[in-house]
């Protein structure tokens, strides 16, 4: 798509080095040479209180005060949104429903990302679906995660960022409320815990594992390579429709 908008609520527990809410890597064996890019698209915060949007080898860093304010771990829930138009290179950032920064980028920002990749929430990928580091993990809670296949207008974002969607437009490509989990089984009986996609496009997420043949979910730490335990699954409400934050750890999900 030539346009995309990503939005979510986030509540940081701690910020250590470079927490990454979202990263997208692509891998295509039908090309010669094989196309392998861990930085097709990513959103990353830094300990220097900036926010970076990366498209391949091109990166835009927002150091505006409104972007810096998103990194305040003591300010509770914050809503973040970014839109990107690959026809013009325009990248726009929103904080709590208000437009805070915009920039016209060049380079790979003028081309859409490759298809056939892996979207990972809460981690930066140093290689396709792998190469994870604890220093780039998101220590916090995500809620109301939405990916749109169009550039949403400032009015649309301001009107809907505090509303849980009851009707789903066709342009909503992925929608995670994080309130429901589903158990699914492969034909061979292998169980999976899935996060359902409420957009209707079938982009369900795997919880605590990678739905990829290149399943190398390990952390590179000072203690060596560590296989992580399943992440805590919480049922939470960001400040949408006047709700109060509620957190509950589901049994067996630690």
C-alpha cells in the first residue's frame, strides 16, 4: 500500500536502551539474491528521549518535546500514532490524538515495504524473525493496536483514538484489542496461543512464539543466549471509552 497508519496505546514500565513497539522484517527466497531485510519498517524509542521511524536504511528521528514526552515512564497511558505516505515520503506523528511532528523523507520512504514478512510487537529484529536483544524489548503494556492500509487524517485519529471500534472499516488491516486469546492446534497437534485479529483480515498473532519456519526466538544477553518464557498476558483497558486501567495475569501465561 502507498499509505499506512499505525496506532496504539502504550504504558511503559521501564525504558532501558531502545524499546521497540513494532518491527517488520521481510524475507523472499524467490529473488536472486535472496531478499533479507530486518529493517523493512520499525518504530523505536531511545534512551536519549527521541523516537525513530525506520524504513530500510532510511531513519527519521523525532526529537520534538511532544515526542520526548511519550517516553515519560511516570505519565501512565499514552496514545501514539504515525502515518506514512510512500508516494510523497510524508511521515506524521501524533501523541494523544494531536499531531506533534511531520517530516518529508526521501530514500526508501518513497517506496512501500516488501510483502511476505513478519511483524513483531515489542521487539526489534536484527535479522528475519530473529536476532532479538533484551535491550530492545518493550517493557510495558500495549493496547488497542491498529494498522490501517491508508493515511488516516488528523481528524480521524483525534476522533477515534479513545474509542474502541464497534464497526470495522475495510481499510483497517489489523486490530488487536489484547482482551481475548484463542487456542489453536496444528494438524499434527501442536498447540498455539493466538491473539485474534478483529479486523477480519486474518492477521492473528502468535503469543510467546514465532509463527515462522525460522523460529529462533532467543535473547542475546550478557548471560549468553536465553530462551524467553512466555510473556505475561494481561487484560487491560487503556483510557478508551472512559475506562479504568485493569490488569489481570491469566493463569498459565507467565
